[in-house]
C-alpha cells in the first residue's frame, strides 16, 4: 500500500474508536502548533488561525436527524463505502453544521482523492480550534492539513489595478487591489484578469507539489490614439463573378436581340418584294419564322434585364467589399501592437 493510503487507514481506524460514532462533547482549548518549513522552493505550512467560534444553531430535531445521518456515514465508512459515507456526512452537515461532521467530510474527501477540497475543509475545521472536536482530533486534523498542504501548491497573486477582476482557471478570486495566496493542485494553471479600458491579461503558471510562487498581474493601458484600417468583408472573387455574369448576360442578350431583329427585317423585306411585284395576288406567309424571331428578341430583352441587375449588384459588391475598422495601438513597452476591433 502507498504511504498516503496507510496514513488514511490509520485515521479511519481512529475514527472507529469508541466515541467516533457520535459528536464529541466540547472539551478544553489548546494552542495549536505550526507546520515545519521545508527546504528549497517548498512553502512553510502554518496552521490557520482559530478565528471561528462554533455556536449551536440547529434545532433538536435537526440535531437528531443529523446524528442519524452521521451514524450511517460512519457505518458506510467502516464498510469502505467512502463515497456513500461522504454523501451521508454532507447531508448531516446541512442539517447540523458541527465541526465534528466537517472533520469526517475532510477525511472522506482525502480517501476520494480530492486533496485540495480535503485541505480546504480541514482548514475550516482547524479555524474552530480544538474545543468542538476534541484535542485528539484537532491534532489529527493539524497533521493531515500540513501533509496535504505539502502535496498541494500555493500561488500569491498581486494586482494593483483597482477594479480589475482576477480569475484562476476560470474561477474568480476577487477584485484588485489585492495580494492573495491561493491554494491549488499541482500542475499548470491559467491566471486571467480584465478591466474596462485595459488590455486583457492572461498567463500560464506551472506549479510543483509543495511549491510557492508569486505572480504580479499588471494590465496594460490602450493608447488614446485611434487608427483605422481597411479590411475585406468578403473575397474579391465574389464581385468578380457577378461582374463576369453581368457581362455574359449582356453579351448574350444583345446577340439574341440582334438576331431576332435581323430575322424580322429579312421577313419584312421578303414580304415587301412579293407585295410590290403582285399586290393583288395572295401569297403564303411562314409565321414560324416570325415567331422564332420574336422569341429571340424577348429572350434578348430578358437577358439584358438580368445583365442590368447583375451589373448593379456587382457595383454594390465592389463598393461594400472593403470597410474601415478602428483599432487602438498599445503604449510603448507593451510588447507590440495590440488590435481590438
């Protein structure tokens, strides 16, 4: 078994000692010690201050219900059903927010491989001091808290830009001005900040187990000088295709209109020749040729109409293809031009 699992097993066995199934009666106080500083880049762990006082606020009925759920949680814990035990403890804490129940929640979170949540829960337990949970459990919570904090990481975030909102991994940590120490799991974390009129800030921070790092967040100001640049709304080939289509339609329509009128002219000449030679003699007239010529003229007019529409569309597209947008240039020393549309 891993060392961490062995330690948790010892804690679990201690929970099952006589008196572990019910909330302990208040005992005398005790001054807490502090964690030992580690060498190198590891942070010295200190126990949190005892700045909370437990005051009974639940009704007798709520306390009784909380005790029943707490007992079920202990039974589930004995059977190594830690997930169920955690659910029972959480439900009990909602009814009866006693530090002793919170202690068992912290223990369960450790078994469920949630060290960051476990450390934060132990921290709250320790802030109540030893009186609500007994000196023995306070010592256990202190040792486990120091061990967990040695596995976790701490990041000190400093920002002097008043009003800036700061986030770590998308979770808000407050607004500037601030100097705040945040406990995190080891690994890479994203620090971001935003403030109206400033360039948004983002940085990745790599933290090793037990490491303490500091990061100073400074948001850069935009220059008041406003500039403009041209950008394309769409590619040049869009109005080009419409222009080509207008030209093709115009050419085709003009040709059809010309052919139709030419055929009508030929028919008229033939009729004129026949009527002048024998004005009184009936003659046979081919209407199909006339119908074809008229159809060509109609098709030509239609194509010319479409060509006109396409030409107007092409002009509009060429005019609208480019637009001017505003951008602001960062001040000197900001590491280059930053464009905001």
